[in-house]
């Protein structure tokens, strides 16, 4: 590098000039990179910044100065660092009026913030305050509007740098960043906001007084924009109010950006109650009301208008304790009645005033709605989308009563001539804006002319969802939304339905988008319809009645189109949408809970139990009409005459909608229907609806509740279906897919729960399955016929279908029908083995046989009480696994070409999943209870670690391992022998397979540790590799199971060492033992990685016996882990890790003899050992907490 600063300047200027020429660009880039990386470049950077006439050279000098200052931080004294900060500050303020240096100034402002933060922790409070004082004094000394703007921009850079969300990567621990954030928030953040507020108010007054277009107006506008950006940055701060965990702020910060679709930038801001007096004061926002008219109501894409809108949106995002609490009125308020149920309390005046002020600022951006949408489509959409974001934030953060009161206050102000806010209520504004966005194409992204349109429409639908959801609370009955909101919502709902139908018709002629109907696309559609359903439920008497009319009209139109030979595509798509929308409106999903009527529907039909009033008869009639229209559509889809016209998509929508409705309205068990709906759908009326719904797609919803199944079984249509199923009618065995045949079989058998008499249930199930069982037995009983059938594709398909029927029957087994099913499957044990032998080359049949064995073990095995019956099932399972092992196709695939392996990976995964599922259900069922008890009794004296009382004895699990010739252990070990040669890292990427494998691995290591230790070297190595993958991997389930299994294996090894048994010693190869390997693996996982706290406790249970089993390895291991920490993190990390591990080692050494000796005499149940193990957990957790702050880097 050049020997003088002037030579450095010339070299950098020349490189910048050469960089413009493609021929010399690479050479110039090398020079500039060398300059950046060279040591001692700070004087050259300052010289270039002061003297160079090249803006590009100054840019590279500014970047180099930042990097060099951080890189050489430790080599500079505190005085040199302070001098560098002062120089950068003077440069930023001194060159504030030079537009050509805007980028250079921005880099140096960020540099100034980084330099302040880098020395923040080491400085005392007075030194920290001195920086802000110096900034203010320097800005006044330089003078002028440009310097004032630059000072505000420096403060904005400081706020951004100290926030966890936007902090720069300094190569320091996360603890350092959190400390800086906390101290700035506690000591300076409010003062910064107050400073920015004063500057904004002053600049706004100057802007109002200055002539438009003058230099004074431009200067005042720049000052106002900078101040408002600083205020918005403070309001975007990741306030830590309410967090308690030492690591919670980092997680909260990472979640503060982004957000779910529809509300991308409306994260709620919760600064806490101590900010309320500042943020809610009228003086904090009244200057914005006066400023907006000067900006044309916030219109335009000027920096000033954009900054003003962003600040208003930030104020709209305020939520939480910053607002005063609602106060309950004495005696339950105006709405109080008998029983103590009170009306909602009036909203606090300060909250109402703030929301009214925000509406006064925001509504002019969006109204008149159609004009605002057209302006956004033809130009900049920023004003409109900012308005939608602001409204979404207000509706998400405040109850409808607050918005209603604020809207009323705003209308009074407008009536009195105050301001320029429109006189319409917020509900009317939302109606106009939602309708305008829908009319412009905001229904879906596929049909929208602009990508922001559907996002804006979704934000408004989210607004309606928050406003219209009935309010409930302690000692307060459900309260419907205000009448004004309901009226506007009803009209908006009609507009949404019309727009969605038009969009569905247009989409009928477009190519299908598979992604839109699957995965995230399907979830998004469900969420969108759920929001629209809230709109429709606001006034069911009108909205539901209209939906019912549309359903009926479209069905008639479909019939007419079919008769005329016209294209029915548009009508089919519209009916599909209407069916789904009707189901969403009438019923919630009920996923994970008992399906109940939506509160809004109960209120509409006048349910006394929920306090509803009004709507009554009209609401009930509308609910009944829409329900019947939905059921009629489902019946239409089932008619043979409609088959040529009805699409599979419409069938799916109608069936799913009818099932959702049935789960809520037909013979509910938890809460009765309101009287009006009970009259429509209870008793005989419900039976007629059931008769309409009998379809194999709907059966799961119709038979999973006993009260409903009882009525289903009494239907003639059900008896017809049962007879067709028992006779193996070709309509069911040929035309239905294998998956549907299994689902149908399961539902048919589950329905037996509706029969009160066990004998009748057994007769019913026997009638259903006798033909299938006889056909399987007959096929297997003729070896020649069976061998020929195994070569024919039609016979393979037939066998697959019968196996699926049997799987469905096993899955649908009920307690009353168990004897019949047990007898039927008892006849099939030998025939199924014969099927496997004959069809061993047919992978689908083999996989289904494994899955059938799993279903039988899972569903029938738990009811087997006779030892002989249990042993017979286990021996059959063992024989099936042995046959599968001996004829395993995948053994060959491991030696075939790589491409063939990739093609077969999914099928191999399917077989392994079936084997693992079968083994897991055996280990989790009562079939293995006796052996598990024997294994655990062998370790009865081992509450945590150490050998049994008396010192010697067999290792844990010795009892079970000593009886490995028992059936369960043989089944599991045979299965493990199948799995281990085939399992690989690639296969473990299949989540379901990995979950099954690690669940089984945990069981094996706990119950049969000696059998695992005695595995062949190759199998043991494969098992340990997967165990290491689980411990070190990111999958939570695999890590949990692996740590549990490793803890059991460690206890086994500790007991083996105490008794003189070889334990894992026979598997150790070379200088590194299995125990030492997992000691280091666990310590690295805990100390050098971001391990969740629950895994830390599990790891402690494994680490303690590992350390006790091989104590000599702890010293070298500690040094290795400390060296790794120092190599990848803060230089202090190595010392911290060394000290923490030394402390842990000291505790371990002091308790080792006690822990290794086992329970002492008089220590009933090993209480002392358990207490010591708890101490170790606490000690390890503290060690992890002490070290992690230095290891987590940013």
C-alpha cells in the first residue's frame, strides 16, 4: 500500500476512475479491496474525506473507515476512539449542506452510531450522556437547517443501531447487544423522542409560515421529515416491556418484522404505561393535523408526505398498557341485569381521543374511496395502502366500542366545522373503501391488476373481522356489534359475495393453479373465507337468506345449462365457492374441539342462553334456509343423473361443507340447539337430513358421535349401503379407489358403536367382513392359483383393495364388536403369511401387509387379555417380519445405481415407516408390558444414576435382556435388524419416518440396552450414527427422543462399569470411546449452540451418567470445548467456558463418589440421589446461561 496518505488518495481516486472501465474493473477492484483490508488506514481515510474531489473515493474512504475502526478497536486508546467519534460527527455536520455527499454522510452517520455502541458498555453513564450533549452542541455551533437535519439523522441511526431488529453485525455476543438496547431504552429513548417531537413541531410551524416553494419551506420540510422519521424509528423500537426471560427479547425482536399476510407492517407497538402521558397527549399529534392540509392531505410521493404517513401509521399501531385500562362501572353499568351480567364499560376518554385523532388524520387518505383507488391505480399507491395499514392497526388494537365512540366524536368535530375530516362514520368509510377495492379487482391475486390490491382488501376484511366479533368477557354476556356497523357490514358482505362470484366465474376459464389449492394456498383461502364469514354473520337474516337464494338460483341455472348443452364451468365454480362459503358462515371448523354454533349465529336466532335478543325468527329462518340449500346441493351431487355435469371439485366442496354443517347442527352432545333450530334439525327432521347426507365422503362426520351413529344405523339408506359393502358390490370394489375403500370400511365398522347390544354389533361387523375374509382365505388356500395371481396386475390390485378393507376394519374397531373382529382376523393369520410369500416381489402388497399388521396390533392388541392370544399375535408378527427380512427388496437397491436409489427412496421410506410403526405400537401396547416391567425392575434401585443397592448386580435392562428369547424382544430385534442396514441420513429427512425411528430408538435404549450393546459392530455403528444425528440435529422430536435414549444408555454404561461388565466397552474402537464421544457432543451442543431450555434439562440427565462413567475424559474435553468457543466467538468466550466448566467439574468431583455408589442405606427411594441430580441440572443450566451470552454472536 502507498507509504503516505496522499499516495493513498491518488491510488484510490485512480482505482475509482478505472472501475468505470470494464477493461480495468477487476484490477481496480483489487486495489480498492486491498485498501479496505490494509491495517492503519484511518489517517488515509480522513485525508481522502477532507481533500478528495471524487465522490466515489470519499465513499470508499467512508466504508473503509467504518471497517477499520471496528477491526482495530482494541489497538486504540479511549482517547483515540473519542477523537475519531468527534471527527466523524464534525464531518457529518460540517458537510450537511452538500447534496453530492448524501451517501457518504449516510455511511458516516451509521459509523458514528456503531462507534458509540461499540464503546457503550465500557463507558459510564456520564460519558454516554456526553455524546448526546456533544451532538446537540455541535449542531448549534455549525448552525443552519442542514446541520439540524443531519443531527436528527444521526439520532435515527443510533436508534436503528441499538435496536435488536436492525443492529449491525459487530462480532460481539447477543448479551452485548441486549445490554446496549436495554440501557438506551431506560436512559435515553424517551428523551430522543421528546427531542424529535419538539423539532417536528418547530419545523411544522416554520413550514406553515413559509411561502410555498421557497427555500425556507424546503428547509422546514426537510427538518420536519427528518424529525418524523426519528419519531417513527422510536415507535418501531422493540420495547421489552412485559418480557421476563433472558433470551425472550431476541425472539420477540425476530418476530417483530414481517407478519402474516394481509397485515405486513402493522406490528403492535407496546411501549408500556409510563409512555402514556407523552404519546397520548394532544400536543403530541395536534401539529400533524395542522401539517396534513399543507401536504395536500398526505397525498403525493414526496419524502415529507411519506414520512408523515409512516409516523401516523406508527401512532395507529400503539397498543397495550400505554392506554388506560377500562374501568367496570359499579353495579354492572347501564346494561347490568340479574345475575350480575354487565354491559361493556365505556372506553377511557384518552383512548377515544387518540383514536379519533388518528381517524381524523387517516380517513382523508382513503376518501372518497373510489377516487382514492383510481388515483392509486394510476399513480402511487402509497397513500392508500398506508391508510389501509393504519385502519387495520386501529381495528386490531382497539375494541369496536372505542372506534364507535371515536367516530362519533369525529363526526361532532366535523359538524362543528373543525378540520377537514369527512363526516361519515368509520364503519361507512370501511364499507366504501372495501367495496371500491373489491370492484377494482381486490378479491384474489390471480385476477388483480396490481399486487397490492388483494393485500389492501385483506387488511380491510381483517378490520371487519375485529369489529364484528361479538365481545365477551368476565361477568358480561356476549354483546353484538353496534347497529351502524352491522348495517355497513351487511352491504359490504353483499359486495364481497358478488365480487367473489365474478372472480370464480372468471377463474373457470383459467389454467388450474395447484399451489393455490394446496399447502399455504389452501390455508390462505380458509383464512380469507373465515374473515368473510364474520361479515356474513353480522346480519344472518339478510346475508344468509341471500346466500341461500344464490345457491338455489345457481343450481337451477346449472340444470338449465346441462339441458341446453351449454358450458357449465362458470356455474360449477360459483357453486363450489358458494358451498364453501355457506359452510364457513354456518359453522366454525371445530378442529381440536367440540363443534359449537358460532356466537354470532346464536345471537341472531335469539338464543336465551347466550343473552341474544332481536333477530329471532328471521335469523332462524335464514339459518334454516341456508342449511337446506347446502344440503340440497350435496344431494344434487349424489344423484346419478347429475354425474355427467357435476365436477369432482364441486363434489368435494359440497361434501366438505355438508360434513362441516353436520358436525355442528345434527344431534349435538355438548349444548342443545336453540329451540328454533331444534325444530328444524332435531328429531325426525334431523333424520331426513341424515338420509340426504349418506355418502362415503361424509361418513366420518356421521358416525364419530354415538348419538349420531345410532340414528344413522336406523336409516334404510344405510342398510342398503351396508348390504352392498358386505356383498362386495362392484360399485364399491371396482369404482372406488383403495384409499376410499379403507375409509368406507372404517366408517362402516365405527357405526357399530350406535348399536346398544354387543351381540348385534358383532353380528353386524361379521356380516360386513365375512365375504372379504372368505375371499382372502380362499385365494391363499390354493397355492397354484395364488402363484399365478401374484403375476397378474388385476389380481395384485384386488388383493390391495381387500387389504385396505381389512385395514379400515381394524382401524374402525369398537369394543362391542371386538370378539367378532378378533375371530375374523384369527382366521387370516396364516393366509396373510401365504400372501406375503406369494406377493413378496409386489412392493404395494408387501407394504399393505406391514401396515395391516400395524393396524391389528394397534387396535386389536390392546384388547387381548388371554396370554395365548397375545403370544399368537406376536408370533405371527415375528414370522411376518422374518419373511420380510429374508425377502427384502431394498437390500438389493443399496448396491444398485445411485439414480435407482433416488427413485426408490420414497418407496423404501414407506416400507420402513410401516415396520417402525408396527414395532412402535408393539412397544407401546400392553403386549410388551410384562417385559418392560421386568426390565425396569432390574433398575429399581436406580432412581437416577449409580448401581443398584449393594453395589453389584446386573446392568439396567439386564432382566429383559436376559430373556431376549421372549417374543416381544425377538420381534423388536428382528425389526431393528431390518431397519438399521437401510436407515440413512437421507431417509431421516422424511419427518414421519424420523419421528417413528427415534421413538423406537428411545424405547430400545431404555428397555434393551444390553441387547443394543451386543449388536454387531456394523449395526451398532449405524445406530450410534443416527443417535448422534438426532442429538445434534435441529428436529425437536428427534433430539428429545435421542437424549432420552442416550440417558438410558449412559445409565446402563455406568452400572456396567460399577459391576465390572463390559457394557459399551466392546464397541469402542481406537483411542476414542463411545462415552467420550457423546460427552463432547453434548457439551458442544449445549455450550456452543442455541439449545432450547427443555433440551438442556434432558441433556443433563444423559450427561451426568456419561461423565461419571468416564471421569478422566472431562479435563481434556473441557480444554477442547473452551478452545472451540474462543476460536468462533468473543476472545473472552474461551476464558468464560473454561471457568464455567471448571466450576461444573468441581461440583462433579465433589459428588462423584456419592452418585456412583448408588442409594445409601436409609435413603428410601433414592431421594438423596434425586436431589443431587436436580442440583446437577441446575448447575448445568447456570453454566449454559453464563456462557451462551458470549457465544451467541452478532
